[in-house]
């Protein structure tokens, strides 16, 4: 049996080829599922059923039409554009063309060599009214017919997952995928059909441009598009030479005959159902023929309404249906308004008003949350369904979701029905939706909506319950602020108004609900929108006094800082997010009762928000460079770990990790349109990446040494790169060729940038100069000299009149480009200035320094406006966001931090206190190397990277004493005596010091080791001290006298040591040592636990395998924020309180997090479920 396999196993995203014909991809199903936004085949069926079925005589005329035959038979005619007014039957015509073309394609015949893909746009359905949805639908059907084409999707999907189809770069990624499919040699022939392209309300210009550019390139692919008559579409498609245009109004005779046949068919069916006499049937047919004006939709709407009348009354009823769509819509609206039951009429008008204003089709359940039924009218989905059916001339219900029957119906209500639907104005109607939404959410939202109980459960493990308690308010959760922005009532945004009361009572529950709806990004944008709304509508004086504004700003910081956390784990909203929020935060004060009861002692946090907005953690080495995308939605970072990461600036999630450099990345830069990213590396190359796919588009080779800096020109056509080879090279982005080499520096080029007008290039060098180059002549216009050290960075002001330079001489200089003079020198004691950048207004400069801070300078005064702490090591890079509100920075601490720049008028953090991320007093920006509890658990000793020991009070979380006594040498190990009165520390100064914990004084200095002391321990009675060293010995000392009692040659470095309480032996990290004359080492004996052994522990409290979670019995219960990732851990179990565990976590940032924890809620049931799933 050739090409067969009995058992196939694949891991990760492996693909398997069986013979030469079949590719099996393990992730294919998930990839296709994520790609699918709709199945166009089902949309076609639905549309046909909604219109009473496909009537062949309504479209068959086109098959013999000259324009259609020319498109089908002429290989040079690639595009057929069908255009016509609303109701002319364009959609049903294209449904018919699909049926006619399908039999000769793989859609029907698997042996055919032609593919057929199509898509039906509908402006009233948010799933299928945008350009990305169109491409997803077309690609989906192509892949379903020819599965091998999935490789073009999976190549990009493996890196990005579902976000490939949904993030800000989705359009770029999808156009690349579809282009590669159309260019695939395996694709012999294809028809692509897009109906109602003008109803593509998002990215229509891009979709038209794509068709215009691609249709001439692929002779094997033919397109059909339809639209209403539109000057815009006409203008864009008019540039296509290889097209034919089929205008329905220009084929009046053919359309009239088709409509006549349609009328005959409709009247025949109506007559049979209603049992008309021949005279009645003929009268109805005559009236329809005389008034249809060649409009299928008009005929369908009239026939639908005639169903309501008996045969006896139908003739009199006919006169009520005037010709023209607007006229009949007006008549049908009047019928609804004049319903016998006034409550029915009122409710129908409210439903139509709401449907006209909503931002997407809504379900019946959601409708009940945004409209108020008339007084006394029964509430509930059944009543709303009945009322919605009374609006069947305008609305239809499919699978519980309400849609307009046709785009023209919504268009009419939007244009011509204000008096009926919005008697007091649209703003009041939007306000009614806001009030109903807030009321519905206030009734529905609460903590733990789904009764999950498990504080660490992942969103991916949550099964939506039946019934879904969030179903009625999903629309409200996402869009209530959108409707608020359309209102005009001032009281709603004042203190103690509806919005203020909602946020005070329900903000945290709304955040959880947004996470459960997978809409955290929408929640972030909603709070931002509310913030802007307050700024726009309140006066300056009102803003300063507004409690709602203070709460909104605080809510914005809360959700920005915790977006990634709560989007992945909804119930961490009440645990990590709340516990690590500043104590004076409005959000924390309002929801203090929601803090977890099992966290008995909360971690000590700052009183107010610091400048830090979020920390991006993921690089494995120094972060050397950062850049914002032009939209401000993405941040790129480069690292010595050889990768470039692209982050979502809103959620903090890694969107892509770019791997192709063979050495460290030193520079990154986005192209002006954000579609490309350039990176420079010590592997001597510049790479150009596609930001949507994460793939390398070009590798630029030409430098003979490290590439240290890169920059795009303002028009995106050139890249400038600087190198250790002393050259600046200009590259053509399209050809990847060097166009010019600028040779003038005598040492490394450390920085290069284009002026905003593109006329100049500035380069900074280790030779201490800044050179200004003319891009037209390649000549040096000016050489700026004045720094006393080498230049690290340069930046132009937005108006191209000034240039800033940073240097290792600790200074920032601002130069006048016209004169070459230094206008200002900005200097502080932060060390080397590693990066500089202007704010978008040109009024401020950000500088990054070796002391871990980013400084914001006011260039008018020359003074520091803010100094933003947070990093625990040198800051290599900093950049303003495009709107100037944020600053991104990268450091040797491997972190990217996004901070509030503090230059906007309104902020909620106190910049004068410089308190960003000072978790506990005593923080000095140095990492914690080790933690040790005192025997009674009341104290913790921490060994720091700054060569000190700090003693902390576990109750208050504050530093009681700071000990420095090893002569500037690092502290490697600490131990308390059994009574807690003494503390021993070992150091790389080769000594052990014994301290009095009450006074901090030195009792003894034990000398004798020949290398670094790496481990110390007291004996159970406290009379002896054991110490281990890199000199491969263990020494036993008398505590009281400091005398050496014994030296044991163990022939191994000792990292951990303790006395065995069971007998005369020492326990170490490599085995036990018998304290006898032979010094026997038992490698099989007990081994001391190290910090790493706590990771992944399955019993009691510990840390998860990667150190990012506090766990209970192996289950995640409390997520540690990225800036508090652990470098040391100590756990204390009190004999007096056996159910309470004190956990101390030492962080790379220098912080110590101390928490006393009781047993959390019972989460064993979730562990069992997860094990069953696995």
C-alpha cells in the first residue's frame, strides 16, 4: 500500500507528508478555526432563505450578457464590476453566479482544477463588514477546497496564533497570505467574488487598492465585485484597465424582464397561499409591475406585507404601498407607529431606534439590556422577540441575533426617521442606552460571575456556563462608553452622576466581566475614551475638582497596569491586581472588601501610583534598544539575547518574537507606516522585518563590524545604519542595496538619525563629535564639538531646528543647527547618558542614564521635570510614545518599562516623590540574592547585590536595620542563630562575620578561608558555626570565641550547609558530612533544598516552575507582577499558627515582598478537571 500510514504522531506544529500528495498538519484544525470569521457558504444560504429562495430567472439573463461572457472568456479581462442601486438584485445575482460557476470548481467537484471563493459583505453585521473579514473569508474557502494551501497561513500562524488575524497588523498579514496563495504554482485557476464591497465599512480603500494591484498580476485569477453606484468606488476601480463594468441601470430592459418574472413567481406563490381569485391575482401582479421600478427589494417588501391581509382586503391594501424604497419604508414605519396597541408601537419604535444606533448586531438578550420597555409591558426575551417580529419589514432574527433585512433599511432609518424614532434627538436616545446599560450591568455584575472560585484559573480553562449570566450585558460591557460619547447630558459625567456611581460600585466587576468576554482591550480603550470625554466636556476648574475624573484616571492606571494579567486570569482582578495597587488608589479604597481574605498580611506597596505604567518581561539578556510604532500601539525591543520582541503597548503581551540574528541586537526602528521594522546587530547585519508576519524581508550586508544604530528616513524609502567600522551607510529599502556611504568619523558610529524633514542626517561617534550630513549632497554640513566623552545618542527636534546629543560625559547638549552653537547643557549626577529623545512637541527631552533612571527635561528651563526610577541597572534606551504621554525604556535588568512621561496636564502620580516602584523602604535598585527568616519568623534578613544585609520586620514590611561590614565585598550567605539574637554572614572577602541583630554591631570576624564564603549555619544549640567556601573546605567555629574547632577538606564547593538535628553530621547541597575524624561524605545522604527546589513544589505554598506565581499545592493562586519576579525565596511555618505560612520573595529589582497566607479557597476540583483534560 503506497502512500499509507497506520499510526502518525506529531508534536507542536510539525507537518507530515504521506507520499507526495497529502500534508497533515497537527495545528491545521486550530489554524482554520481561528482563521474562520464566517463560512461564506452559510452566509449565502442564509441570504437566499431570507429573500425567499434564489429565483433563477432573476439572474440567468446575465449569463448571456456580453460583459459577463467577455469576463469569462477573455483571458485578459480579470475583473467584472457589477453596480446598481439598492434593491436591484445585485446580491441574488451574485448568488446565482456562484451557483453557475460552482459545478466546474472544487467547491462542487473535487477533481476540478479551478477554485471558487466568495464573500458577502453586510454593513449591518460587524462580523462581515470589514476588509480583514473579507480576506479571511476568501482564504478560508480557498483552503477548504485545496488543503495544501494552509501552509501559507500556518507559516505565519505558528508564530502569532489567533492574533495573526485580529491584531493591528492583521490586514497586512492577510494580504501577504492571500498574495502568496494566488502566486502558488499549485493554484491553477480561481474565481474570487465579493458582493456589496461598498458595505465594507472598515478599510474599504485598502481592499479596493488590493484588488486594483493584484488583479493584473495573476492571470489565473478572475474577480467579480458588486456595489451600489458610488463615485468613490467608481474612481478607484476606474484605474483598472483589465475590467468590464456591468451597470444594472444601463440594462433596463433585461432587469425589467427579470423583475417581471420575479413578480410573476411571487404573486403565484402568494395567490396559492392566500387563495386569490384570478381577478385579484391579476390586479396584484399589475400593481406590482406598474410600481416596482425594476427593484426586486420593493417587490419582496410589498409581498411580505400583503401576507398580513386576507384576499378580500388585499386590493384596498395595495394602494397603501407607494413606489420607491424610501416610500415603502416610510409606509411600513407608519404602520408600526399606528399599531392598534400603543404599547406595541412604542416598544417597536424603541427597538428600531436602538438597532439604528448600536455599533454591531445584538442578540435579543442584549436588546433587553439597552432598551426600557413601556410601563407595564412584560419584560423578557419572548416579549422582545414578539415585538421585533412586528418590525419584520426592517428587522430579522437569526440564531437569536437581530439584523436589518437589508442595508437600505438601516440607511432609511438613519436618514429619514428621526421624528418617529428620535423625537427628542439622537443624543437622548444614546443616553437612554447608556442608562439602561449601566442599570443592567449594575444588576448583573458581581465578583466571580461564573462561580469559578479558583483565583488563578486561566481564561482558556473557563467554560461558559449555561445559561450565560453575561449574555444579556456583553454588548453593554463593551460599548457603554461609545454611547456615552454621543450624549449631551452634562449631569451624567458629573460627581455622583450615573457614571460616577457605576464606577464606584462596579468598576472591578466590569473589569472581570470584560476579561470573561475576552474584551480587556476594549475596556482599556473605553476608560481612555471616558478620560478624554471628561477633558473635553468639563472646564479646567471642574476637572481639578472632579472626583469622577480622579477615579477615571485611577481606573485607567489600574487597568493599564493589569491588562495582561486580568485578560489571562480574570479572578486575579481581586488578588494580584488589587493587592499590588497603591494603598491610596481610589480603586483599592472602593473595593478593599474584595481583597482576598486568605492573604492575612498584604504586601507593602507605595501609597500612590508611580510613573511606571507596565513592565514588559521576557528578554533573557540586556535590553539595548526600544522603539514605539507610529500608531503607539506597539513597542519593539532589541536585546543581547539575539531577539527582537514586538509588544502590545496596551496589554503588555508579546505579539511576536523575531529570531534571525546570530548575535546581540543593538538597534531597532519602525518604518513611518509601521509595516516594517529594522534591526541592527553585532552580527554585522541590518535586517528588515515584516511586522505583521514576523518574517525577515531583507538582510542588509555591507558593514565590516558591529551595527550599532539604525533609522528609517521620513518617507520610509531609506535606512541609515551606523557601525563600529566608523561608517554610516544608506540603504534602499526596496532593493536592499547600499546607495551611499558616509565616511567622516574617526571612531565608532554610535548613533544615527534623520531630521523630520528628511534633509539632514545626524551621526554621533566615539570620536566625541556629532556630524550633520546633507542627504542631497552627502556632504558634512557641520561638525559639532563640545562633549568631553564619546557620543551615545542623537535626536532631532520635531521642527528640525535643534539637535540633542547624549554622552558618557554625563551631559545632554542641545545644539542650534543653524549656528552650530550649544544652546543648553543639561547635566545631572546620573552617570553616562545612554539615550536621548525629544517629545512630540519638542518642549521636553528624555534621557536614559546608568543610575537606572529616565530623566524628563524641560528644555525651556533646562531643569529636570521628572526623574523616572524603576530599573535596577543601566538604562540603555528610551523613547517617547507618538502622543508624548508615555516613555519606554530598556535596561541591563532585561526589562522594558513603559512609564507615564508626566508632561500632560493631568496625572495621578506624585513626581516629586520619585516613588515609582519603591515597594519597601530601603530599596536601592539592587537585586536580592538571598532571604532568611529568623527562628520566630518576626525578622527577615536579605543579602543584596549592593554588598549590604538588610533586616526587615515581617509585620510592617519595613527595614529595621541595614548592615554594612564586609568592606565593600559582596554578601553571599546569611544565617540566624537559634535564638535569633545573632546573625552570621559569609562574603567574598573570605570572612564570616557574626552580628548582634539588636544593635547591628559585629561580635566576631572569623578568618581562615582562602576563597569566597558561600554557606554558613548555626548548630542547634547556637554554640557552633559551620561555613563552606569555594576553597573546597568546611570549617567549624566556636560562636563565642571565634576559634576554629575543625577544618574539613571536602574537595567540593559548598553552596548550602546546615547541622543535622538527628546526629553529628552536616547537611550540604551535595550530600551529608559525618563529623568524625575521617570526615566521611555520604553523597546519597540528605541534600539541602536550594531556591530552585521551591519552584514547582506541590505541597503548601511555593512558587510555580517559572517563579511568576505563588502556588498552593501546585495550583496558581497569586500572580507576581513582572517587576517583582523572584531572585530569592524564604518560607516560614509558625508552630503557633500551623495554618498560616509567611512567604518572603526577594526580587531582582531589590524589592522584598512579604505576605502571610492562610489556606485559599478549595481549588482541588479544578486540579482534577485539568488532569482529566490533559
